[in-house]
C-alpha cells in the first residue's frame, strides 16, 4: 500500500467528528472556500503534506477503542482514489466511515457518473455529512454538523430507497 493522500493532519481520537471514538483524517485541498470555514488552512491544494496510507492504517491498528474513521477537509472527494483505498482498509478493520463533503449527495451522485472513484468512495461511506458550511445557518446545537443546511445521510439506506434518507443518530 504505497499510495499517499494529501492531508492537513489527523486527530487520533475525536468524539465531535461522528459517533463514538473516531480517527479523523483532514484532507488537504478544497474548492468550496466556505465563509467561516472551521479548517481554512486545508483549502490550499499545495498545502499540507503527502502521507502514506500505510502510516494511517498503522495508527488505526494502535487503538482498539475506535468506532470508526472520519474523512473531513479540505474536500475528501477531491482525492477519491486514495481515500477509497483507505476506506477499504477501514472496512477490513470493522470500522464505520463518515465523510464530510461540501458537495451535496445529489452533486456527488452526478460526479460519480463521470469519475468511478467518487462512486466507490460514496459507496464505502456509511454516513455522509453533505453540503457547504453556510455561516448564516450556523448552529452550535447541531450534532456533527456546523450549519442547518447540512444533512447527515445514511448512504446505504439512501441508495436502497433511491432517495435521500437521513441518519437517525
């Protein structure tokens, strides 16, 4: 597994980036530039550093308490090939995957028609927090999202139903 992913950094144990104790990978590079973004340092596609996926999986293996992994940003869907490869390793370990994206589910589904890795990463994702952060809709009382327009989507149920199904957390 010599593949690398461009990241801004990681958080080895988080309880605010999805349910349970999570390992969070903050990807580097984002086209959205949302006003009030929580991670503006992750916008520059030339910033951050390349990290071998094997280093990340080695860190996952060190913590038996993890419930899952969260891909955040930056914009994870700008690097779907590498993140899909990492997602497969996450699944092999019995962990769930939550992905944050500034794209909506509908936009990702359209992108997936042109770029197979987007479809693969979306299919590997258990919970998707979709939509750009909108400062005017910021709400600090929301669980695992920053603004009211964002949705937490159960991807498997959505694909089964053929329409967006919100996760029940």
